[in-house]
């Protein structure tokens, strides 16, 4: 083989090797990938700590969240606050115990003490009566008890129903009971005499409220009715939902009624009582819960749907309508925004302006345990732990507050999947008496495009 032939073969070999190498490099090259999230629903599936998710794709620092008192029971099913705001009562399962929680204004903690130990399993209904006594409905068994301020327990009577889900007191002092599983509303006098007011044909009456004029509204489980008690024999359906259970009702000061409606979960009602273990989460559903607004003139309007979350409890506050969810214990706020911030605004605006989409206030890691929000309560003096969820506790002057959000369904190639925001409050002026002002990267409006190779 001569030199020319050898050189020719070497050139062919090198050319082939280079070609194969280039093809391999081309095949191995990765184009930049784009991953975009920008809406409330995009962010809602992520994991947040001390931040709230707002529309449209906006994240703010959330109010501070911390335990107020600890009750060593499987679940707190009901709450009632004393008229003076100095005491909170908590009804629990699985041993029908009621705890009394007393705190000092301005303090961050309070002590929970056993107040009453009743016969039964779960205290679903608590009420502070006009006489100042505490009334409790125990399920199953449907018994009603009166507990004095000193803790003396008196059995008022048995309702004859399996469940007492809620109760109010009318102008005569009688108790109006929402019962199951025959879907009846009962009147029970304080001497124990009981009268059936209406038989709805539903399985349960899950929720019950009374407005300032004494008018009574209730929500059912089977057809998902929101109804008004017309008299002691008749009722009128105000809203007929496609979902099955009106889990919660709340009244605004102007008489507007709000209803939280969830899909029906097929369970054996008599077994639907938590066992002596940590409280299970509410069942997740593929359907969305509904939040419905009904004005005093009877006009009903769907405000919002919360995907996969159970609207277990509602509370009307100046900042808006608060909705406690069974979905990992999340809290939603529904209202509208104007120059003064979220809330209901003036009385003249309440029925004329549309509600904004919901804002989700996510809880910190301590609360991400699958627990459900079963009840909401608020007082002027005592701050129960659920009230802490919505009171805007900004950091003190000179202090900072931080929060983070981990993006939902983040790609493996995303190098920095978490957003961190910080707010610092500082004083203006030298005399130390000027109001605090905030400087922050919050609120953060996110239309994020994350790329990687």
C-alpha cells in the first residue's frame, strides 16, 4: 500500500469519525424547555408557607398563623364564643367532651380545660343561650344538654333523632334543632318538650342560622337545598344545588345569606364518626364545592367554585367571606377588591358589586397534616387559633416576615423551583411616632417562565 492510499483511507476514517461524532452531538443536544404558570389554579396545586395565593397569579404574604390553644382530642367539631368575648368553648369527638378556653386580650396563647364530659360520641352543635348557659347537642343519640357557667350539666331531653347537627335559639327561648338522619327541624323547650316543625324529606339538616329578625334558614343533605322556614309547618326552597350537601351557612349584617355546598360523599351515616385517632381529612372529590350568595330579596347567585375542596365552615368578616376547607385545612377568602383592599365594602356596595375570585390562605408546615377545618369562630377579645388565620398580623416595626411557595408539578430540570418573598416594616421619621410603612417585593405578580437544559 503506497502513501497516497494510506492517506486516502486515513482521511476517510477521520471524516467518518467526525461525522458520527457530530451526529451524536446533535442527537444529544437538548433544546430549552419552557414551563409557564400564571393563574390562581396554576399556583393552587403548589405548596405554600406563610403566603396567600390571589387572582390572577399573585402571591402575598399571609397573616401569621400559630396555635392558640391545644385540645388533646381527635377533632374539634364545634365552637362557641361567649358574648363578652372572653371565653371560647370547643366541642369534640370521640368522647363528647367540651373544653373551655380562656385567654387574656393581647396574649398569643390560652389554656384549654375540660369543662364538661357528656354521654355520647361527638358534639356537633354548641350554642350560648340568652341566659348565658352553654347548650350542646350530642350525636349519635340526639341528646341536648345545658351546662352552667360553673360546669354543672343538666340533660334537657332527647330529640328522638340520631344526629343534632346545629341549633339556634328563638325569641321564646326554645331551641331549634337541625337533625338527621330523617331531615327534620325540631323545637325543644328548655323543659325538654319536643315538637316537630317540618319534615323536609331530606336525609339530614346539616346547617342552620337565624337572622336579626328571627327568620331561620337551613341547608339539607340529599338534594342540597338552601331553604327558609316560613312558619312552624312550611318551608320554602331558595336554592336547589346540583351538589348534595349544604355543609355551612353564614349571615352578613345586611341579611345576605351565604351557603357552602359540597358534593355528597357516600358513607354510612351511623358510622361517619371519627375513631380515637387523629381526625381524618375530608374526602377529596373531583367536583368543586359551591359558594352561593342569596340576597334578602331572595336573589341567588353562584359566587365561586373551589376545586376539590369541601366548604366545611364559613364566617363573615370585614375582610370578606372566610371559607374553611376540608382539603388539608386550607382557608379561602371570597370578597372583592377596591382601593381599600379585600372585603365587602360599604353596605351600599354589598349587593351591587361582584365578588372577586377566592384567595387561598395557605397554612404553614405545622398545619399541613391533612386536618380539616370544621368550624370557624371570632370574638373581639379572645383570638382562637382559627381567628388567627384571617387577622392580618403584619410584622412589628423593624421586623421582617418571610414566606415561600413551591411551584406545582415542577419539572425535574427546574433548578430553582421555589419563590421566596419578604416584607419588612420600618418606621418613618425620627420621633418614633410615625406610622409604619412597608417596603417589600410583595405582592408578587407572577407570570413565570422557567427554562433549563
